[in-house]
C-alpha cells in the first residue's frame, strides 16, 4: 500500500500514505476526481486562458492576468523554489502528478466539461503556484488606490478617510482564540470563518492528510498541496484572517515607443527599455484579442501604454498636462522576490507545537495574514505573517510617479506580534496587530461583537461556539437609526415605519420583517446619496481594466461607508436628514412584503452561469458576525459570506467541528455536492472524524514506481 482514500459520512476525503510525497500525490488525485471542473477553471484563470471556453465574460480577467504576468511569475517562483527548497518543489510535483492522474476520471463524471466543450488539460509543476497567485492577487486591495485617486481628485483629500472602510474587496474573516483559562477543558479553542466569494464548488476543501510524519485535518485550497490556512495537527492548530495589509503598489509610468521597442522613464531621469511582447487571448465564439504585455523596472503594466491611458484623467495631476503618465504598473512581492511562501507548507503540516507553527510562518509570503495558533500544552500565538515592503507612506495611499525619487522599496517590515486580552484574541479584519501595515480596515463591529459575546460566560466548549458564528446583530445600523429618531412631520405610514425600526432589535435574522424593512430603507438612502450632484464626477466609469471596476462603484462605496458618511460633520453640502426623510417616505409607501431572507439569498459564483438565482434565504449582513454580504444600494443577494466555519479543540480533536456552504463533491447532483448546505444555513457543523474504523475505504493506489 502506498496510499489509501477513505470517505466519511459527508464524502470528505481522508487520505493515508506511506510518505509525505505519496500523500501529496493522493491529495492531487482525489481533488481532481472530486473537483476536476473547478481545478481546470482555476488553471485556465491562472494562465489567462479562461475566455477560450467561458467566452467574452471571462475576457477582462484573462487580459488582466496576461498583462500582470501571473503565469510567468508562477513559473519564476517555482524555478526559485527548486533552487531554494528542492524538497518542497518535489512535493508540489507529486501533487501535480496526482492531479494529472485523476483529471480524466474527474472530468468524465462532471457535466460542465461537455457543456463548455472543454477537454481536461495538463497541469505543470508551477500550476499550483499560479492557482495560489490568481486566487490572492486582489487580496491586498490595490484597486482601492484607484478609487482613492479618483475620490481625492474630485472631492478633496478628506474623501479618503470618509470612504476608508472594508469595501468591495475579495476576502475577510472572523477568528477567535480562547486560552485554556477561558475553556471548559483547560486547553485552547480556535474558531472562525473565512469570508470569501461563495463559489460552487466551494473555495475550501475539507480534507485529512495522514502519513508517518503527520496527521492533519483542515481546509485546503483546491489546486494547492497541503493545508495552508486552517488546520489541526492533533497537537497544534492554526487559523488565519486577512490582515488588510498593504503590500502592492501602483506606479504611474511614462512610456514611449522607440525603434527598438518601449522605454520607461526612471526616477534618475533616464529612459530605459521595458520588456514587451504581444500575446493573443482566445475568446470562445469571437476573434482572438491581441494584448500588449509591457513590464518596466517597477513591474508589469496593467493599464495604459505608450499611447496613453485611454482618456483616463485620474492619472493626470496638476503640472503634468504636458508630460502626463501614460500607464500604470503593478509592483507586488512575488514578482520581486520570486517567492510565494510555499516553503511554509510542509513545516506547517509537520508542526507539533505553537513554536513549530511560528517558525513555519517565518517563510510565509502572501497573502499577508493575521494568524492565531495553539497547542496541547496550552501555548498560544497571535501574529502577522507575510511580506510587506518598507516604502514611503504615499505608496500605500495613492498612485505614485515612477519617474520621481523616493518611492522605491527599501526592505521588508518585521511582522508584528500581539497578545491575548482576558484570555481571548479576536481577529475580524479590524485595526489590530497589522494596523501599521495597512490603510483601510474593516469597521470594528464584528470584532467588538465577538468579544462581547465571548465575555458573556467565563468558559466555553467547542459545542458552544456556533452561537457566536451565527450572531446577527448589526451595530452599523446605529447612525441611520439615529437620523430616523430625529425626524418629525412625517406621513402616518412613514411615522409607523420609523417607530417600528426604532423598536427593532437590530438583528438581521432570516425571518425578520423589520430587518427587511431596514435593508430597504438603507438601499433607498444609499441610492439617494449616490445620485446627489456632489458625487456626479464619481459616477463616470473610468477607463481602468474592467476587472478592477467593482472597486470604483460609487454606489457600493457609499453603501459600505454609509455609517461614516451619515456621521461625518459635513458631507459636501448634502442634507442627509432630508435624504433619510425622503428614503423613509419612499420605503413606507412600498415596504417589503416578506422577511429579510426573501431578498437576502445565497448567490454563488459559477463559472458557467445557470440562470436566475433560486438559492435559499440567509440571515446576517456585511457587518454582522454572520457576515453574509449584501451590497447596499445594489443588491440584497449575498455573493460573499462564510466560505467555511470551523472550531479546533486542542483538548480533543474529535470534538472539533467544520462546515462548508455546499459539500465535498464538486459534481452537480452527486450525493455530497450540497449535503452540507442545510447545516451551513442553520449554523450547525459536522463533526471532525478521526477514527479510521468509522470511515469507508474507497481507493487504494499503487506504489509510485508502478505509475511510471
């Protein structure tokens, strides 16, 4: 026996092998069998070839990936990994071998391949690095700098602070660590939930990896070996949230064409040759699109070129009318260091103590995370992990000129550490240990609420914690309700709605008609503010790459920053009290007929759309602990939410719990495709099974030499 694949009652794979390398191969194979379509979509997205079978809707992403040179960066990082850490490089190769061994079987049971006319391809050794990079390239939110640039240009410097909140990004999380002093067993508990786009199949894969070196249970990223983010090794456990650190920069470049190619102006006043090539992006049903790929000494050009930014006035500043910037270049750590942090993955699997986890995280690169860890001795850890460059503060705030001195990178920040308060550490993307490394953070509501809930009892068990995961209190409702309280001279219907909302318990429960009424009022207020002439310049769609435009949505920005905008001392002459009054009258005239869950529904992303959403209704909202994100002013549907929930018990791993929104199997109609959805909706979790005798043997693989 080289490897065995077992399944539990939820279809979750439990893998056992005679070596870490064979285990990686088994992990690759079972992931391909369960999630062949997901893996192939991610491989194509990482290469910028997804439009070849998904058509024009995928073109903007493919063009961005090509111009940002993500596939080339993945190749470079793998080449460097082979040189720096051959053991990990070989382990990654084994995973890729397993994926290639299982793809045909997985594709044969997955109907999307036939629908898209796609045949499974071949994974290369660097493909997992490309998947990791493509998954996380937008995590640091560099597009927010484009928004700040536009907001400051049109509204003034104070606009950056008014809109500085966790906006239309890609990820956040809740996480909390209880020391043994705050648990019923005397040993720590870790719990939380990562907030990502809800995708089907899901972005996390429940899995167990066991070999003579380690036996680890956790949530893997499909397409990447090991278990990077959330895991329990039996004697140690860890979990992460997005640190909201800023580690990617946008440089405003001056480019010109010459007979030899393209040149970029450097900070020393010298024009230097930039690399240039032309690539073709295939588009299903349409002509291929030609993309010019340019890279300066700062990084790949993601917008504009020698001929300019296509009318993008946001890059033009006073005094530059005669020599404006013509392009934007992206600088991010993996392109500079040729390191994605994969050397942390095997040491994490081998970790037995908090000290082991801590040492492993020293090799972590990106995304930059806040990490909590604990072990069976009672030791705990709360730190930031990842690589953040040292540079001028202006780099973090706005676009900076490549042709001026003072904006270069000058080394790396030392990751901060933090302690526990009253035996508790809470991380929810708020300002915390990563505060010196970032600009925009989530409001403190989720973190404050988690801490308040944990303070209601002196000690907790693993079975108690789902009540925290599913809390629906919405603290950010306060400013709008304060405006309501000050309103007088209303129509009878509006007065009744005002009184009803002022008596509301501020919980966004699925069955709450008051929550639905509040959400409708909020939408009306957001839309009225977005339509005000003061914001008119920000309603024009800038000529940035289409894939970055969600960060530029004025309505979404107002929706997520509403509490700040309502509380600001002055807001560009806007009469906010009148805006709220008009919105209240509008809502009272046509109130929602049903509860919050009628409009607040799961809206998972699927590579092949399947028509209107008919998904189940949800509790929660963006600023609730149960963070199911509607976009106020745009939609009540939740495209983001808890992509998993977990509880890691350091007293006994058998008491740990986990859940994902849909299921372990990526094949529509399979028994385990959506069997976890009812539990996820109800706030329940499935048990983590560790007894092999309770599992069903599904597959035994041959020794490695037999695969040759």
